[in-house]
C-alpha cells in the first residue's frame, strides 16, 4: 500500500499546487490586462482540479477496498 500513500497522495498534492500556481499566474496576467492568457491559466487550473479529484477518488477507492478486505479477514477469524 506504500505506493498508494506515496504516489497517489503526492499526486493529489502536486495537482493542487499546480492549480494554485496557475491561478496566481492568471491573477497576474489579468492585472497586466492580458485576459486571454488569464483565461488560459484558469482553464488549465480547472483541469488540474479535475486531476486532483481523479487521484483522490482512486486513492479513497483503494483505501476502502483495503478496509473491506481487513474486515472480511477479521470476520473470518472470528468464526
């Protein structure tokens, strides 16, 4: 499960950070009057938000499956 805790968890954080960086760049582009570039950065930030959610969904699905397996093992031992 290490790869889940490390890779998926870190990937979620990296996507979150990327979205934040792009939003800061969009803010700066907007302040400079470059709405087209600001809109592009915001568009990409939204995509990064989606990636973060996808990694999170997979992370939580795997964690839930592991809990289910542990529960079934514990139930089997208790019989």
